[in-house]
């Protein structure tokens, strides 16, 4: 339906462009609009069947254009609708992010992570930004994390992720415990 709506919009834009150019040329006295109107009316009266068909097609396209639902880009990116025989199920973007976060939490060697899920026309992409503990083998843990995230999303939502991107931001070092202010010093 989106492709059809885009075609209708392009046809409408083309009609408005042609109308605007003719109007500009008429106002600038470059063309005589009366001559164009008379020729168009003569052509339409000679081919009444074609004229009726063309006008009906334009009217149908106009009605479809008026009643076609235009989706807000934010609405499209906020979740995904899965249509089934019993009805539709809408899964919010936050649901995907929560599933990804739960998978990341199960990896003890990943700390201070952030998850972002992007939903677009080409598919769903999950991104994880994380720190790792010292002595963590990055290729091994990230490959396992990507696989586990894809499996969890597929299992829980029946939606297949397009890709899972992992960005290791650095090595996590726990801060040293601050010295106690009550400690006495021995001289």
C-alpha cells in the first residue's frame, strides 16, 4: 500500500507542477490560456469515453489519497505489528530493548551496558554499548552475545533481527574503595 500511496503522491505532485508552470506562463503572457483550455475541451468532447475513464481514475486516486493513512515516521519506528489470523499483535520498541538487556545481563563479564533498538523498513537492528572486565576475550564473548540476542528475540517475538551490533567501549575497572573518614592515623 505504501508504494501505491507514493505513486499517487508523485502523480499529484506532477499535476500541480504542470498546472503551476502553465499558470506562470499564462500570467507572463508567454502562452494564451484560452487557447489551451479550448483545445483541451475540444479534445475531451471528441473522446468522451476516454475523458470519462480518465476523470473516474483521477477521482478514485483522489479518494484513495484522501483516506490513505499516513504513518508518522516516529510511529513506524516505535514498534512492529505482526498480523495473524486471530488479529494483530503490536510489539513496542521497548520490548525488544528489554529482551536485549536481559540477554546482556546474563553475561557476567559485561558491565555498564546500554541497548538501542532501531526499527526501520529494512528490518530491526539491535546495538549494545558495553564495557568488559579485564581478561575478557572480545571476539568470543561478542559472537556469543550476538547469537544469544538473535535467538532470544526470535524465540520471544518470532521476529528475526537484521543485525546485532556490539561496541566495546573499554575495559571496566571497579573504582578503589574510598578511604574511610573515620579512620584514625597512627603517628
